[in-house]
C-alpha cells in the first residue's frame, strides 16, 4: 500500500462452544487419552480485529452478532486506535446493515471498509488467529462451565492485545 498513514486491520466474529473439540494428540502406545465433553449448546461470541502491521488484536465479547452490536464494536475500535484504518471484512449481513451507513459516512476520513469476495474466509488473516486460539485454548480441553471458557479466552486475547511478533509474523505473507 502506498499510503503509509493508513493501517490495515482485518475483522471477523467467532463463537467458541463449550463442547470439547478433539484434535490429534500424542499419547503412549496403548493409552488412548480421554477428554470429557459437556453436552450443551453454550457458546461465547467475540468480535475481533487484527492489525496486519503490528499484530495487535482487539476483541470485544458479544452475545449476538447484528448491526447494533457491530456498531458498538466499530466505536470500540475507533476509541482504541489512532489514524486511518482500512478495515477488511467479510460479507456478513450486519457489516452492511442500514444503521451503519450514517456511521461509515460520518467516519469516512478515518474508517475505510473493504469487503472480501463472498465465501472467501481464507483471505481474511484474522481467521488464522481464531484457528490458533482454538488450538491453544479450546481443543482437547473440557470446560466445566462457560465462565471458565470465557476466562481462558480472555486471558489468551489479553496476551495479544499489545503489538506482538507472533501475530505479526502470522500475517506477514498477506
């Protein structure tokens, strides 16, 4: 990008379910590991955005995703950043909600929305962050209640809230 005053951020939403997600793991021969799993539909949702320049991650918990909750997240993003932002997003209906048009117009000098082609999550760098979060926090783990899952996720996100090389390197080839 030629204009260095614009910082590129990638945005997405995610639900983490309390049910245990199993992935491959190492175990001694003949000793199959057992992981408990809650039979529940409890989940916790987050909006997230990632700076491709610094690797900084901003997240905000949300019980639902719609135009109003996305509006609150955009305000949160603008409060916690400086300068002009090119915001990469997918085509979720709440990203294009009618209630957001005045907001995007009012902040047109600071916030530039860019929509990815339909059905192309592989083009959104924050999807990599969600995958790593699942691997580090939720896979092969049992959470007795939703509060413990929430705390584990918030602790992981807090580690990435400051600019960091781990996420910067993850997005380096974008």
